[in-house]
């Protein structure tokens, strides 16, 4: 399951759970692109539970949209990643260290309040 919502004008939330099919990936990424069009210096809450690698069709869908997705990075300043998998939290923070001007902080699923606070203030 991949669900994209926009709870606030300058915030987008992504929920990813289990294995994502190519149809789910296409809809989710199209939703992300559409909902992010007017975001400026935005924040993102990315919740990942029961992660399973997407099928090959879903990866192809993502690769086809990669140029547009990379263009989104300039619209966001900060992303909080909530996950039940320690390795995903570590990977997210490494990715954040590699992307200039885009802060990523990872939290355990039980730390949602701290993630929300960090998105609003920059401190957990």
C-alpha cells in the first residue's frame, strides 16, 4: 500500500506498507507529484511499516518518474521517516546526509510525536 496525503498546505505525508505493485506505485507517485506542486520549503512525514521490496514493475514506474521526483527535492526542506525497521531508519539518515539542503531524521514508529515536533521546529 502506498498512500499520499496533504494534511497541511506545506506538508505531504507518505505511508508505505508491504509490497507495492506497479499500479499502486504509479498512483502514489502521481499523487505525490500533484500534491507537491505548490509546496515551498515544505515538510514530509514518511511512514514505512512492514517493508517489502517493490515488484519489478513498480521499480520501472519509479524510474520512469525519477526526473520529476528529483525535481521535488527543492520543494522540501525536511523529512521525518517513521519505520519499524532499524536498517530503513539508518538508510534514511545516510540519504539525508548526502542530499544538500534536505534534512532527514529517522524515528521509530513509537516516536511519532517526536517526529511531528521535529518537522515543526527542527528539534526532537
